[in-house]
């Protein structure tokens, strides 16, 4: 869940199941998906391998992915610093 940014993505390949708020839908190649900031239900990705172009408003999501790729990543600190909440 994103606290600070809205997330948009354009599906390039594959299929995704997207849950945002109370709505669940499918997205496949050519679909555009918008999830507003503070969306209480996380986006759920399908099992099929896919590719997507992600846009976050405001910018900064790329810093999350760079930090996530570090060997010594602390997930609790990462969520707090970037305004995310991992839901399991």
C-alpha cells in the first residue's frame, strides 16, 4: 500500500489481477491501471510472468526499487522511509 503516491501502470505483457479498494479487475497487455494514494487494499499480481511500465505521482518510486535491490535491505525501515506498507 502506498501512502504518499498514486501508482499507474501500463501492462506491456502478461496478465495481472488488480485489487484496489473494493474493486478487483484483470489487466492484460494494452491496459492502463490507476490506483490512488492511500488505496487500502494492495495490488495483487497474477502468477503469469508479465511486464509493466510503472508511473508514480509524485515521483520517487524509483528510489524504493533501488533501495529494495540492496543486499542489506531492512524491510521495516524501507517501508517507513518510502511511505509503503507491505501487507501479507
